[in-house]
């Protein structure tokens, strides 16, 4: 009897494909964003670096050959010059006044729009409209249609009731600028606070009303604490934009009568006095202040997202 032997069958070879590493996948995901990132750096960051470099030079464009390095001399002049210090104070006063007034009016309008009534959508659209107007057009509207002492709407209403006929821009220049900015920024605050009102826990509010809480108590102990983050967000975002406001000051008063804020002072230093170094130093200070405010705004936004995720 002969034993038969069979040759062992070779196992089929399995080709293993090498998977890309995590770093390669990350680069592949981010690669489409590189053109936009390069464009943003070229448009925003490189000019800022150039402004930062110029701010360390005593550089008047009328005398380009007399350019010299001064270090922090321009920054010292910005912080010690009386006119520049006054523009910083005007900027702070303008920002605080506009933000607070816009928040209060925006809160009132948001509480109104949070109620159901006929035509609420139309009213909401009309109230948002001032924020959509071009800033220069809004300033021209207030300057000529409302403030003009001869044919302005405000003096027309006062004449109808037998009141005085003041020259609004000459008598109250800073208030004239503030009123135009409040009119333009109140809808922005209203939208933020309305979003906060619509994210409330309505079951908690109904339970409080069943327990006998009045509308004021519900607002004070439930609504207002809930809106705290939204109020902070509106104040910080409004401050970022109003600190840099130039249109209203330039259009309504041309920076005169004590209304020159820091952005307008930068414009005067650069385009009228031709002091490139001094204007660059003032501009850098404005950017630094805006970055500080924006940092707090981003923290508030991140905390809002965390609260929403926790609530979900």
C-alpha cells in the first residue's frame, strides 16, 4: 500500500495597502483652505506688519529723506499729547454711551417682538432696516434730513408744537453723533437679545407664573439672568465696531467741536499732517484695543456655545 502525499496549498498573498498617516490626512483636509489663508495674510496681516514697522519711525511724507528711527517715541507722543488724549477720552465716551443706549433700547424692542401680535414679521423687518443702511448714508440722513436747522425734521416737529429751533450739530455735536449711531446699532442689539429671549426655558417661566410670580419678577429673576451672556456679547461686539467708527464723526461734524475720536485723529495725522509714523502708532493702539475687546467677545461666544450644548 503506497501512501499518497499532497503538496501543501500555498495561501493566497494578500496585498496590504499602506494607509496615509494622520498627518497626511490632516494636510489633505486643510489644503483647500490654504489659498484663502494666504490671501487673508496678504491682505490683512502684511499691511499691519508694515504699519507696525512705520510706527517706530519719525516719518513725514512731505520730508521723506528726513526719516529716522524713534523707537517708542510715537507711542509716547500719542499717550502724552493733549489732543490725542482727548480723542481717546472722546472714543471711550462715545463707545460707552452708544453701547449702553443701544442695549437698553434693543432690550425693550426685543421684549416687544418676543410677544405674539399681528404683523410681527413686518415690524421686525422694519426695525432691522436701520442696521442695513450704509453707515455714510445713515450719517448723511441724520445730518441733512433730521438735524438741519432750516428744513430738518426735528426742527419741523418743534416748530409745529411751538418749540425752539436749535442747531443740533453746533449746540450738541457729540450727542448728534451718538444719536445717529444709537439709531443704527439698536437693531443689532435687538437681534442678539431676541435670540436670547427665544432660547429661554418656557416651562420654567410657566411654572413661575403658576406659582404667582408677576411679569416683573419673571423678568428680574429668570429673564435677565438668562440674558446676561447675550448682553455681554452685544456690548463687546458693539464696542469693537464703535471704537473704530469713522463714518459718523467725519460726515456729521468733520471731527470738529470736540467730537474727534481716535480713528478720526489717525485720519488727520495721516492725510492732513502727513505724519505717517504718528498715525501708524495711533492705529496700532486702536488695533490692540480692538483685539482685547474681541478676546473677551470670543470667550463669551464660547461660553454661550457650551451652555447650549449642556442644555441639549
